[in-house]
C-alpha cells in the first residue's frame, strides 16, 4: 500500500566521493594544405604528325586546375615540374620528352595541355652514350697518293703508303677514287687488309680496270658539286642498333672535339644532327645532304656542309644519341620540291575546285608524279599560292575521309567542314582556286604525361583521420600517398610521427585567387574542433600571418581551445633584399634596375640576383661582384659574374642576400614574438623519396613536429631530440653545415627553431633549440613549457566541466571540487606531464555569486639546455 506524502519541496545533493582521474590522452595534430590528384603516365592522346596544324598539336590535360608551373603553386621545385611527358613509341619502354626548352624540342606545356610540335623528338632507349663512356668513332680516311685496282679480281683497291687499318675503316663504307678531276665511286668496303694498303670490295669494280688514281676517300657519302661530302658513318663496337630499333628517318645527334662547336651545342637546337639512312648492329649511316621532299625527315638539319669538314682521318666521338621524331609526317610534295617548307615562304600549291564545304576536286593531271591523296591524309587549305604567315594565323587542318575518281578529277571528301585563314586569325571558308598542302602521317604515337591537379573534393571541410586508409579515402585519387600530394603526404607524416593517434586535415585550393582566404576559411571550420598543433602546407607570408591571431583567439579562456602552430618559410622570401625590373648585358655583365634603390636596400658584393620571368619562371642566377652604385639618372647598376652570351632584358631581378652574417640576421627576423607559434628553419631541403632525390618543402618538417606534439609526452623537449620524417631519407638540411655557431645563435636569438643534423646527410634530424617565437623569458620561449601548461589547462577543464550547473554552491561542493583537482594533480604528475600541481584556493566569487574561482599553481619541467663544466686542472 502506498504511503501518502503531502506537498513539499525536497533538495538532495549527492557527491561522488571518488572523482574519476580525468586526463587528456591526445592533442590532435592538424595539417592544412592542398590535396593533389597525382597523374602518372596519364594518356593524353595520340600524335599523328601535323594533325591539328602546320606547327603543332595540342593534347588536353583532361582535368581541371592542373598544377605544373611554379607560378601557380608557389616555389614548387619538385622534380615533378615542369610536366614530364612520355612517348609510347618503343613497345614497353616510354621515352621522356623534355618540355624545358621549346626551341629545342618544340614541346611545351601550359594550363590547357601539352603542345607537341612536329619536330619534337625523344631519345631511343639504349642509344645514348655520354662523355667518358663513349667508344664510338666516325671512320674516315682521305689521302693524296697513287691508287690502283687489281686487274686479276677487280675487287682489291691498292693504296700506295696507305693507312686504312689505322684509320679504323669499317665494312660497308663507300670508296671513292680521284680519276683525273672526277671523284668516282668504286664500291663498298668488304674488308681491310692487314698491311694497311689494301681494301677488299664487296663486288667487282668493272667500269675501269687497272686504273691509276691520284687520291682516295673512304667513308664519305656522295659527290656534290665536285666535292666529296664529310663522313657519313658512326661505328660503336658496344652498340646494338638493331636491337635498339634504330630505323631510317631517326635522328642522330653527335658531339666530337674534332667537329667545330659540336660539343658546345650538343644539347641545343644548333647541335650537329643528321637523319639515319641505315643501321647495322654496330654502325649507323646517316644523311649528309639535304633530304629530298617526301622523306620522313624532310625539314631536319643536314649533318655537315662541305665548309665544315672534320679533317681527313677517323675522329673519336665525345657523345651521341639517336632520337626519334614524335610527330613527323611524310610531305606529299604538293609544294615546290625546292622550297623551304617552313612559313612564311610561299608554296606553289596544287589548286582545288570547290564542290561543297566538305568536298573538293583536284584534276588527275595535276597529280601526275605525285602521291594520290588517300583516306587519313592530313591537309590544309590556303589562299592561292599564298602561304599565310605564322603571326596571327591558325591553320585549320583536316583529314581526308575518302577519294573517288570522277572523269578527269579526284573527288575528295573530308571529315569536317574545311576552313582556311586569309591574313588574319579569323578562319574563313575555302574557295575555288585555293591551294592545298598535304601530309601523310607516318606515326601514331601515344603521348603520356605526369602532372598533378588540385583535388577538388570537399574543399575547406575538416576530415578526421584515424588510419592511413582515411588519408587515402579523403585526399588521394588512388591508393598511393605521393610526395607530390602535399596534404596527403603531410597527414601521413603527422599521423606516423604521432604513433597513429587521431588527427585532422583540411583541403585548400592553391589555385584560388586569394590563398589567404582559403586558409582563413579552413581555420574558421577548425574552430568547431578541439585540435591542438597546426601546420600549413605553404610558405606564403600572408597565410603564415594568420596563425598567431588564430591561436591566441582560440586559446582565450572563454573559447577554451588551447592551440599552437608551426610555420615554415622559403629562403627565397626570407633573404629577399630588393626586387625590380631590369636588364642584364652579356658584354659588360652589368645588371641595371629601372626603379630599385639597391644602395638603400643594403645590397653588397656577394649578394645574388635571381632573374625570373613575370610569371615567376626562373631564368638564371648571378652573383654581384662589386657593391652597387647609382648609375645614370635614378637607375641602379650592379656588376655581376654573368657568363652568358645574350642580353637578358626586361626581366624581374630578385636580389637575395648572399652573405652569411646578413642571411642569419634576416632569418632571425622571421620570429613573430608569440609563445604559441614556432617558426622552423631551413626552408626547402633535399631528401630522397622512393630512390629519387628532390627538393622538399619545409612544411614536411613542420608536419613531423606537429605529429610529435601529439605523440610524445608534452614535458619532452624536442631540443637535441632526433626524429625522422616518415617517407623521406638521406636528408640534407644545409643549416649547421652551412652557418657558423655564432650565426646560428643570431638566427635562434630571433625565436627561430633551427633543424640541424650530425653530418651533411642523415636519416634523422633534430632541433637545435625547441623554441617558440617569444624570447622574452624561459617560460615563453620553451615550447615544452607552453605544451605542459596547455595540457594541464585542458585536463583540469575537462575534469571540472561535468559538474557545471548541476549542484548548488555549498562547502560540500567546494570540498568535492578540491578532491577533483587533487585527483587531476596526481594523474598529471604521475604521467610525467608536469612536475607538481598545488591547489592554492577554491572559493565563491565575492561579486558574481554563481561563480567559483580556482587558484592552482603548477610547476613545469624545464629542459636542461645549457651545461657549464668546470675542470679543476692539477699537475700533481
């Protein structure tokens, strides 16, 4: 039976007598950077020669926001830049296409795609022999002496006082003798006699027997205007040109100390090159005369002219390689065969008759002695016998769809409507009487490329990472965490360095107009998360400027989100003294700035000038040899050590401090004076990734430090504490191996945390002094002290928070809160997080009646950074 109880008010307070030992076990790291989709050997398209125009073809990237240029991604000097392109022309072997020198390779890249010019080449794998390991020769023998051919066999050439064996003449080379005033070819070498005076021919010479000649040449090409051409063969006993797949139409590039300018120009467009005519296992024969129209290498350079001889004897080859044209086409000779095919010369083209926009006629009679157009051929139309100039014109290429015979005409159908240009960039339809230029593609080359594009998924969205698989799922297009994917690689470093503790990351878009706004939005999103140590995937000064205010704001008592940050800078920014547009003259080596006061900037001898394009593309670097002075008018002149051979006009000159004492001062000035923010040094550093050595961004070091902030006990100072950077090896910092101790002190005195190593290259690195950027007192400068205080605050807050608002303020509540703090104190001390914690007082506020004031004193651990040892020296 229920006992009746009348109306009443009951207040009951029940306290836990043993509050839980609450302590923060993790301080989540945060990486904010750009995530990239990394494309390796991505298929861009197929090169068909001149398919899209007379000059080149454009293969699109196929993805948005491609990052392949330093101007877009900042100082991104990975070996990944510029884009690596490949030609899949050798079966399983891709040949790398250089995109660095458009004049040389006619391959360029921009934000739209890869432009492959018709003269672009790739090196055939296995055919490149470099200086020091090249045993190739150019066999050649020329002598003025009596020469006869044996009557008995008509196959033996006898040279009086000959030296054909010493000249290393090889089988397969042509033999010419001088009969009267005429050079006469008598055959091809089958073998060389041991006595140096006899050559055995492959077949009998039957035009003239027992003839006496007055000179002989072995190893030349053919007679041209009464003069024998230069040698036309290269022999290499170590080569196997057949196995390498060398074929007629390939290009051989040669450097020899005996060929004028060939070594200096070996890597340039002015190199000594020739087209391959034939190849055996050990020998290549190449073209030494102007190629005829219709040949694959129609517009390539000849090997040598008669004025550029290599002497009269065999020469050693310094280096050589065989290249293959990527986009060559066989010219169908619908132009004057003697005409230079390059614009702006005017062709004498075959004229066409208009049928409709996709069909035209050519008289059969006009095609006599020429190849008939066939399906798949490429052609362009231009005004009658008037080739458009390059400037301001876009030639519209088209393909032949079909060809039929109709009476006295060929009727040609095309794949798409036909347009031409007529003196402007605006295409116009073709007309009766227009001229046609046509090519027959001889190769179909798949073009592959390495590049990266911004991973646009969930920008400025905070991702919680609890495993490597989470990193891949969040920011990778495949299962590979690549060094060129900044955010994913940083997250992997931080996650590994923390020992696998939960962390967070945010993807920002480096291609957006305002990078600062991107990071501002990311930090705003992070305010909703209880995270701790932050690092940015950039060295941008504007972005770095956000960290201090953000950490201070979130660490305020009301926000209750204690935070710290680790920043990195680029040496190119830290050491910048002045910048301006100017001209550098090769004759005087003087760099003249238009409107930059170098004297006021403190520029001196030993400083460096980096010359860059307006988009940031690096050109060259020179050192100032004399302290600058004011030149004409307001211009400033600096004398440099420039050793180039051309003027460099109108480029941006960035003056960087090259004096170590001054460099130390400038790096030390990076300090921000904030105990919650650290700045690390060096800037970019060298390391190996998957066996490839490349320049790495400094924020990869910052990511490792952030991870350790989460994974190591906070009382552990990182001063002299060795750590690795997961994924990288053979690290080369160039800090304590570059600066003297006094200079390192200058840098550290500004509140910069310098990473050092025990030798020039090491697997691990360490902090010289684990500093914040506030050097006012030990309590502010030591990062470990800031972390001990932050973790204590977080732990006490979390321990007390469950009781807010639940109980009335009574002596019993005050005593209970004291017990809570005592348990927390024991836990923090026992775990080695702090040295000591004392509760000074817990009492109700005198003015705000629902407020309780805690006064707690903690004693932190302080790292032993300085050891003074005194030796008492005695003689007995």
